[in-house]
C-alpha cells in the first residue's frame, strides 16, 4: 500500500503530549506493591494448605482411634454414630479442599486476591 | 537487549522491569493517545498496560518482539476504554486530488503554531481505529504486516481503516481550514 506523502507530512506536524515525568515511578511502585502482595498471598496460601493437611491427618488418626474404642461424647457413643460423623467430616473436608483449590488457581492466574 | 531484561525479571529481579518502562513508555503513550485523545486517561491506560504486561510476562513468547507483544496489550486496553465513550463518527466520501492540493496550499498560509493546533484538533476527530491505523502506518512507519501483529486485525480491515482515516482527516481539515481562511480573509 502506497503512502500519501501529503498526509504523512501533515501528520508529522501533529502534537502528541509527553507522558508525565513521574509515570515511571508510579508504574514501578504499583509493580513492587503487586509483587509484595502476591508473595504475601502465597505465604497465606501455603499456611492454609499446611493447616488443612494437619487437620486432615489428625482427623483421620483421631477418627480411627475413636471408632476402635467405645468413646462417648455428651452421652453419644461415637462408634454408633460413626457413619454420620464420617459423612459430616468428609463433606467439610471436601468443602475446604474445593475452597483452597479455587484460591490457589485464583492466585496463580491473578483472578482475585485474598 | 529485551531478552536479557526479560530473563532478569523472570528470575525475580523485578526492578529490571524499569528498563521496559523507560524504553517503551513513549511508544505506548503515543499509540494510546492516538486512540483515546486524552492525556490523563492515556496515562492510566499506559500504567495498567505495563502492570498487565509484567503480570503476563511468563506467557511471553521469546521468539516474538517485546514491542509488538506489549503494543498489542496497549492497543487492546485503549480500544476497550475507548468503547465506553460513545461518540458517532462520520464516514466521508472520497476527497478529490484537487482538494488535497488546496488543503496543502492553504495550510501553508497559517503559522506553524496554528498548523500544529488544527492538525491535532483534526486528528482528535478521527475514530479510535482510524486514528491508530494512521498513527502506526504514517508516524510509527509500521508495515501492514506489523500492524496486523500489533492489532490482530485482517489486512483488508487495516487497508479499509487507512483509506477511511485518510478521507476523514482531509474532510475535517478542509472544513476547519475553510472556516479559518474565511476569517483571515
């Protein structure tokens, strides 16, 4: 495609304002804040996963012990109510796992912050 | 040079990103300003584009040019913002060569400062897409292939925008100069 020289010459006269001299600093400040926030979010996420795993492992151990012995809590025999407790615990675990998983994906792709 | 700094940023030295800000801020500002025609808004869009580019740097294909990749982010971001401003743009008929000659002669009659003022004013009347096509083709000296890479538009669309932009530019300028010259006379 051929260039129109008159148009070229006229457009060169056009005024384009200069960006503000503080723009570099502003951009770098936003970026450093983002970096800081992301690393904070990652730490929080690692802690969340850590406590989730601790809770999960201790839950499995405790439930195994309770089911083996004849323990009663507030008059309820835990081995009798075993199935209900298991269902409730597994539901809670799945719910927490789903939330943590979505949070991890969200932070990785910057969809949302904690 | 770009590759060296990209690797530095990706290895965790985020301060090296300052190199890209310093090198490409004028380029980003001029193409975004061609679309938005507002200094404050342009600065915000350029800032957001730099931040976005920083966050997406991992996905940058090192075989491509950083300027093209970043330019595309700036153009998309600017066009997205420009869409929110609802302005109707007029499509003009073809300008005869005789009129272009008259425009060219008339513009020489006014002083440099006024030339700058009128041409900038006329450029602001162009639609965002026409303006960016003209800016890239005439002022940034980009080839049609480079404009395709920068905008993601087809070749025919770019050619159509360049032709339409040229017609609009001359028509607006003719109108403004007519009024101006009448006042002088």
